[in-house]
C-alpha cells in the first residue's frame, strides 16, 4: 500500500488520485477475524498542502467472523473515512512525530493508517442474527435449525457453583 508521490512534491495545491485494492492475507492483530473475504478498497485523493500531504479517502473491506453463539460464518462489511495529514519526516518536532503520520523521500505508505481504521471499525461481538439461539450445550446441535431432544430443565452446574460462592461470601 505504498504510493509514489513525486508528481506533487514541491507543488502546493496539487493533488493526485489514490486508488488501490489489496487482499489482506494476514489477520494477526485483528481479533476474532477469521479472514478478510474481500480486499480492502481505498479511493480518494492526496493533496499537497502547506502543512503536509492531506489524505482524504474512503475505505471498505469485508471481514469474516464466526457467530459467537452458533459458530456459523458471518460476513461483516466495514467502511471508513480517512482524513489525515502526512507530514514530511523531520519537518515537525520529534515529540509530535511519534503520533503523526509521516513520510520520507517521495513515497507514502498507507499500511498503518488503513490497519488502524479497519481495527477501529471492527465489531466487538458478532452474532449471525439478534435472536440467534446458539448451540445446545449438551449435544451441540444448532438450535436455529430446530430443537434437540436434550433435557434443558436440569440445573446448570456453572450456576450452582456461583451460588455456592455467593453463600460463602454471605457468611463472612
Ligand atoms: Zn448464530
Ligand atoms: Zn441438545
């Protein structure tokens, strides 16, 4: 996701189009994402302003998740807007540089900013539908496809241990 910007270097007011599409294969660092089922698509402009290179663009991608209740595959479209200045490295104070987007020579690398925007827009918890019934805790059947024959009225051992804990606390 690197763009050569020699055409607009030194020409304040000039801009170039930014448009690329790239498959993200590595999902390390993207919690719970199984894969990206569509490439990230970015479309916008990069303008040479007095301050730096102003990057204005829209991005979109599609992430594949597993429903947190029934484990079915769920595809989530994600879109985001970017509006950020890339400063020439060395042109601003070093302290500010840590937090700012920078570039050196005649290239801008968009990898970080795109990664950050995808991350900021990923959903926290994914369900295939609001009323997903999930899997039976005993036989594992997907309850969206119908009831199973298990007896669900017995007490849940996890709840029982919580209750015990609670009682202990009360006696102290
Ligand atoms: Zn589900
Ligand atoms: Zn069951």
